[in-house]
C-alpha cells in the first residue's frame, strides 16, 4: 500500500538535532502504453462487451501521460505516484460520482479500472488522501485546464474531434459549499471565526479582551432566527456584535500588538466584513448599514469561510456561490458531442463578460468554431463584430430588441422609421425633417451617436404624439457607430425569420448538457471552497461527461426496444 506521505511530500526527521527536515516529491515518468497480459485476459473474460473505461482505453490508449504534468513536480525528491494515472482516476471518480475513498477502492478492486489504468491485477493501489493532494496541485495555475486540453488533443489524434464546425455555450448557477447566512449571522460568524484563530495563535493576548457573555454569544455556531421587536431590535443586536468586533480590531491595530495576529486570514476577513456592514456616524458611533448603503454583492462576502462565494439573482433564481460556463461541439453526426471549454466565475460576473474570454481560450487551444451559438446574454453587436474580425467566428444569438416605448407598443415612430445618411451625418424623420445635431455620446460603457432635431420644428409637428412623449423637448435618437448599427439592424431583421429560428434551434441542446452534468455529476453544488478549487471540480465534471459520451458513442451494442404497452397499442390502432 502506498501511503499519502509518499505523495504529500512532508516527512519529519532529524539531522544533528537541527529540527524538522522537509522532503519533496518528484515525478518519475512511467509508460503505461502496454496493459499487463493477465489484466487484459481477466478483464476481457469478465467484461466481454467492455465498459466505458475499457472502451475509452481501447480507442484513446493512454489519455493522460506523466509527461503532461512534468512541471507540477520538482526534479528531485522521493518518487511519487503517476500523475497521469491520478488524473484518469479523478476523471473516472467524477464520471461515477464517487467519493475519494470509493475511487481508491475502485482502483484496488475493479478489473475494468485496472485495465484502463494499465495496472497489474495485484496492484495495491494507493491511499485515498492522495486524490485530495492531487486536486490541490491542479488548483495551481492552469493545471486543471491542462487536463481538458490534453484530452481534447487525444480526441483530435483519434479522429473524434476537429476544430471549426459549430459549438454552443451556456451557463448555470453553482451553490457554494457553505451555509446560507443572514447578515446578522454573517457578522456573528465572522467574529467567531476570528476569535477561534486568535485563540489558537496567541491565547495569552486574547484572554484580557474577552467578556463573560462572549462564550454564549460566539462559543458555538451563530444561528439567529426571528428577533422580536422588528428592525430596531435587529439594529441593536447588530451594533452589539459590531462593538464586540471593533473591540478586537482596535486591540489588533493598537501600538504594541503583535503584527502576526493582523495577518491571520480570519482577522483580515473580519476587518473587511466590518467595512462592508458598518459605518461611523458623524458622532463617532458604529452604525449598521441598511439598503443602498451596502456595497455591491460583487464586493461583499456572504460567508467568512468562502470569500469567493457571492449572492446573485438571475431570472428569479437567487443563490450564493458561483457560475459555470460550458461550451461543447454540436454539429457533426459522425463524432460525439464533447465539452471543449469550461469557465468558472463568481456569481456576479455576467454571461456577456465571458464571450471574448471563451474565444481567446479556444483560439489558444486551436479549437475555435466556425459558428458559435449562444443565448442573448452573450451577444451584442460589438461582440459579433469582434468575433468576426479577430477570430473569424460567426457569433449566433438573438440581439436585444429595441426597448423604446414606440417599438414596444408597435405604434409610432421608432428608430427604424428614421432614414440615416451616414456620409452626410444626418437623419431624416418620417415627416421629412432633417436632423440638426450629430455627435458622440457615452452611456453604460458604450459609445453612441446622439442625433437631435430642431426644437421648434418638433413642437409644431402634427404627429408629435407618435414620435415622443416629451412636452417640451425635441425628438432625439441614439445609434451605435455605423458598423455596429448595420450589424444590429440586420440581425434584428434576420432573427425574426423562420430560417434563422431553425438555424438557432440547435442551441437548446446545451440545456440538456447542463442538466446531464447537474443530475449525473453533481455540477449544481460545489464540493470545495474557493473559485480555484471549484474550477477543478468543473473541469473534472466536464471530462467525466466527455468520457461518458465517448463510451456511449463507441458502444455499438444494439439497444433493446421498449415493449409497447397494451394501451399504447390500442391507441395507435385507433389513430390509424
């Protein structure tokens, strides 16, 4: 049995009484190209039709080689376990939704896993804690994304994947692996966590600051239900907790206080939570923030134990956690649909902010599509133009419609009713009047062209009520720069046609992919804390989805047809 210590790299030892000596783990690349003959014979006898692991091994050979992870390990130190094998075990673990202990047991006992890993039948496997340590390595830098790139390269070499074609992207919410806390519980739990860290770091420094009631208030997990007395009682309790926390913070930043205590992670979180939740009034009293005085959700914490988890609401769904964006191939009936890109963000990052990043990442791994199908959240006229110009990708998705009251009511004169002369920088209204103003305007981070008309002419116009609701101001319109305006106009016309709708219908398939990963592989809730470790989970989930799909595509065993019920047969006879 190989223990966790052989991989973890921390061994205690003495040398001349100088204390603890630290050892590192090095990688000794091994080849698992040949599966042991006894393993092949036994696996074929036990599973003559093959299993997903065996089918993938037969078609792709060694998916993850040790050389793919050479930079994750130092050149010297004790030999560690094969990172290529650990990577494949981690993927299979997520494919079958196993715990670390169950995955380690499968390596020891499952014949098909030994076949896929190229192990002898009597191989003892490893301690389950090794998998946790391996995922910690994957959380560093882009190691997790490298797993996906390596698998995609193997699929390209096997003829199961090619660049170009069509791909589709969508996102879903991911719940954090922490308890949902109300604001009072957040400040109370943040103070409790900081007190626990301080008690472990320097008990003698903390004791003089403690008050008798703190044991009852912060000695156990903070849980606050409904408080009698309404908002005044809530504010009173919040300010009591605030004063307790401020007592600790003031002592920590006092002259002579140990600097090392200020550097404790939970102390820094406590300081930031107090900035988010409290303020000093003009009389120097600590007050509880309310409503709009709170910082935006993208800045404030929702748990002291996972500062990357944020609160967000999208289309009526509220959650605390993250957001994951999944991109898959979707156009070639001769190849399986596989996930080619995964991005993990905090919950408050909007979908449209990922469009350019997805294209850049796909370009870096030579996996750009010819057509990228997305929903409206990922699309603007500017993103369509950039995708064409920079990456030669056709970004297909519905642009937002004109939100003016004339367009919504479908009566009156909206922007499309005006004739634009770009060369002369003029606009002509439906009544034939020429604009008198043309200039740049900035709004919401975008550049527009503001076009205005003569005030006297507008006020005297007989159809003014169909043009503007203003009683005193003339009509004005804001347009995107000419290239973007033309893209916007053309796309809005196209997306109303039946041909465009049929072309766009393929996007719906990404919803089933997200559902598959949520239901079969646990995508909805993260197992870990922090966006980096959560991203490792999402990469392994995507790889598990790919393994399942590749195995299904390779399995040519005829499927049994469901036997029709008597009622179904009778109904069919009636309709005929």
